[in-house]
C-alpha cells in the first residue's frame, strides 16, 4: 500500500467530500461540525459513520448537514448502532438500523438501503455506494480461536464498547449479522457497477492492512471482515472511503484509492500536525 498524492481542493467547482467519526458528543467536535460547509452549491458530503451515540443527535446532525450540502450520504458506524442505556431510543440491532434509515429518509439523506446515486463530473461518473457490513472478528491470527482471542483482549483491556452496547438482534451474533449484510451487499454490487466505477463508503476498512497500525492488535477484531478482502478485485471499485480507525490517511492499494477520513476524538485530533478538513474524493473538473 502506498501513500496517495495530493488532490484538488479548488472551491470554484463542485466536489464530493467525505468525513467520518464526527462523534459530536464531544463539544470540540461539535464545533468542527458547525464549521463544515459546502463551498459550492453542488457539493456532496459522504458521512462514513460514528456521528453520535444517540439516534436523535444523529438525525439532528445529518439533517443539519443536509441543509448545507446538495446531497448527503450516510452509512452507520458502530456508535449509531449502540443501544446506550441513556439513549431514549432503546431499539436494538436490525430494528435500530431500520429506525436510523427511516430518520435519514425524513431528512433526505441517502443510506445503504437506497438506490445508489451517481456523482457526475465532466470527465467521469461514479456510482456512490454506501455499505453497511459490520465486522466479524476475522481480523485476527487465524490460528487463534475466537474465545481465546477475546479473552486476551479483555485481559489487555483493549475491547470495543460494542461488546456491551452493540446488539445483533434478531441475529444471534454480530458475526451472523455481518455475514448476512455481506451477502446482501454482494448481490447488489454484482449488478450495480457494470457501467461505471464505484466509490464505496463503509465505516470499516475492507481489508485488514490499515488495522495493523492500531496501537493494539486486539482491536482489529472489531474493525472489519475478511469477507470483503477481494471486493476491489471482484467489483469495479475506484475508491474506498472509510473511518472507524481514527487514523486519517490517503493511500493506494492494488490501484484502488483508500481514504480514511476520520475526525476522531479531541484527544486524538488535537495533536495532529494537519488540521481536520473534509477529504475531496472527486471534483467537478477532474478525478484522479
Ligand atoms: Fe469512531
Ligand atoms: Fe467506529
């Protein structure tokens, strides 16, 4: 995987921008979100999950962003799928996701359940494909049983809050929910990208490599699934946009642009040398 080169940020023409992991429960993050604005009336914004821990706040933020951008496309992060004891919305799993999708439709925000939209530039068109495929703990040493891997993670204290707050109902496990989502999504991808390349938007990376830069190897189990490892070879994917790792980066893997577009927590972004800004994924003049 190689680092990507710079990209157009000329505000004179429309852009397809991307952000993720806004985590607006942190006041400093809300200030960042308050500053997000389209620079052109036809700008679009991709929001790759982890907007907020409560359904109502997620809806407010997405509706607010939709008032500022021509089109907003969202895919859920693990935090939107948490059933937090303090949230008035106590729905779980698939029902919770369905409720979020309904809220997005009321706010005119596209989700993985909608028809894929086409971004049109003067030189190329892209199908914008938000997906919701979760994780299945397969980003681990395949020689270690899951129970043993989880026990080691608990002992190290490196466990995602999902273990307590993200329920897979009515699926018995998060792995089975993930598998069902992958199968459903692959059926759509097989027919969707036949006439134009795709920009796939997922909360998690589609391959394991980016998780190897996390401070603890235990955490990768909650960061994706090996079921998506060949997607960029099976389907005409031009760019993958993701978040969740809170490690923003632009890179290229097998000719596919990989854009990790997280804001993350204040304790993380306040020490970055480059200030946070929405990432330009495509623009109205040219496309990488
Ligand atoms: Fe996050
Ligand atoms: Fe996340």
